[in-house]
């Protein structure tokens, strides 16, 4: 059995840097600017033979009720409440501040095992601050440098002692055992979903509604989400892993470094996902940026579902949904038949329809067509519409096969592959989509020339 360690502290003390060090990857965004982290992010961490869940949190600040900072503080307090061990981090170079003292009082009141971590202790500049941390009353501070990896042996010893204090130190297991146990308990691999869209499209609100809890930070402000946060979801007995992402604006408008990092994180989530839910605003659907995002998803080869959010705010007219589907086919011909699911993250309307669309498009994305059926279709398609002659010479098409799915990928063997017009490729792709019921998923068609057996004789 593993345990959960929440990394807490005031802004800009290096919490995300330590989190990345523990999980072994740059999952959390890191910048010199304070207050970069807003949501709490979880990751599988490992030090030696200790494997545990590390939770990165927002910096703890005093703020008026209802403000964004207050909502961020509530997320941090939730992380502390759910943690088994609390890592309170201070900046050794800045020394102990009044906010550090307030945070130490909060941690002490929880009664949970706490480890005081004095970060940025490399060199002489941090020695005084590390010694000053004794005044917080949380025991001996662990002097580390999250950026340079110093002091992790001492942190390991403190974590193991805290773990032992919980009475389950013998349950600490290697990472591979924990992962294998989790996979066995699920019985089936979760479908990875990335929820993307323009800023303020309601992505975090929708995921919170799916989870049934306020797991992600939400509010009327645009651009609240910065990190791509992964959360586990079980829907009608089937597991999913859902990624909330930052809003994607036009590239010309993305100027600040932090927003560039957020966009890069969102793009990584798209590449990692199997199904991407493009959330658009029902009051202004299929704007130019929505189409750009959809095209990006298709080029990455991910299965696509279009979620029409804020459906509760539009006037319901007869045939409104059919019109939206027609618009989707018009604006996104490269994935004709893409599922369109009207939803409301605020009221929960349409969630079953959305999740069923995800499951259906995932199955289509994984579909394989038998080679015999594929070539029967191919013979009929070529007979009905032969490829046009190029420079007075006809293009000979031999046979077709499907080497892989995810997305469905086909290889067509022919002579003079570079002479086949793009229009004829589109004809074949559309015919494939219609004949084998592959709506809404990207289809890859590669033309490959057969090796000429007489080429060696000519030389």
C-alpha cells in the first residue's frame, strides 16, 4: 500500500520543482514568477524503494473570500486534508516569513505527520534560513536543493520515518508492483481523454461535473487552468483518465512565456490522449480557433468528439442538433461524421451522451478491417471510378492493406505513387469511411510503389 504526500508552502519556494524531481518528469510548469501552480496535480513519485503519490499544490496566500487566490487556497487545504504526509517547504535563502508561520500552524493543527523542507539550501546563502526554520516547531528541517537534487537522501529517510509512523512501512513496494496491482484492480486499461478548447469554454466545469466533486479550479475568469491536470474517472463501471487543459488561443496572441508553457502542456496532453473532446461554446460554435484546434487533433491522429457546451443557455429549436451535425460535417470534412454531443457542464445535461460518444469513437479508432474485405472493396471502388491517366499513362493500383489502427491506417501499393491526384486519394478515403463505417476518425492513406523486379536487369 502506498501513501500520499502533499507538497505545500507559500508561493515561489520551489514546490513544483521538487514535485518534478520526485516524479522524474517535468509534469508541473515551473517559472520564476510566483503563483504559477493553481490546481493540485498528482504524480507517482519514487525515492529509492519508496513509492508514493506526490501532490503539487498552489502557493498558500491570504485572500478575500470568493477571489481566485481564495479558491486556490481551498484546493491546497483539500490536498492537505487528503494527504497522509505533509511536506511543508520554505525558501532557505529568504528565511522564515509570517506566511510560513501561518502555514506551519495550519499543518500542525491537522495532526498529520509533517516534514519541514528547507529548499534552495545549496551553498552558504541558505544555511541561516535552514537553521531559522527550527522556530516553526515542526522538527528538524531537511535541507535540500530541488533544482540540483541535493538532500534527497535525507528526504528519503524522513519520508520513510513518517511512513513508518503510520504503521504500514512494510507496505512500501516497488513502483512496478503498485502499477501492476492498480492495473489488475481495474481489469481494463482506461481510455485517455484530453478536454481541449478555447479559454473559458467550460472545460474544468465539465470535468468537475463528471467527477461529481470540485476537483479542478473553476471560475468566471478566463485562463484559470495552466497545467494539464490528469484525473481518474469511472463512468458506468468503465475507467477513464481525463486531462483538463489550458485554453488554446490563436498563436499570434500567445506572447507571455507562461502561456506558451501552458499551451505546450496542452499540446502534450493531446498527443498522449486517445480521444480528444473539443469543447466549443454553444452560443458561438465552430469559430476559426475551434476549427484550428480540431485540425490539430486530426493531424495528430487522435479520435475526436465535439462537445457543444453551455447547451442550457441556447434556445431549443426543432432540428437544432441536426443543424449542428451538418455544420460539423461542413467545417470538418476531414473527419466527416464526427460525433457531436450537446452538454452543459453547469447542469450536467448530456453527460451520458458525451461519454457514450467517447466510447463509440474510441472503438472506431481501434477498428481493423480484414484484408479480404478490404481488397474486395478496393476492386469495386477502382472499377467504379478508375484513377485518371497522368501524362497519357494510366496509374496502376495493385492492392491495399491495413498495417495498423489507432487511427485506421491503410497502405496502397501502386505504380507511380506520386502521380495519384489528391482528389483521388480523398475519394478513396471517403469511400473507406462510408463502406466500413468509420465516421469521425482520422484515416491515414499512404501510397507506396511496388519494387520493380526488372530494375536490376536494366542496370
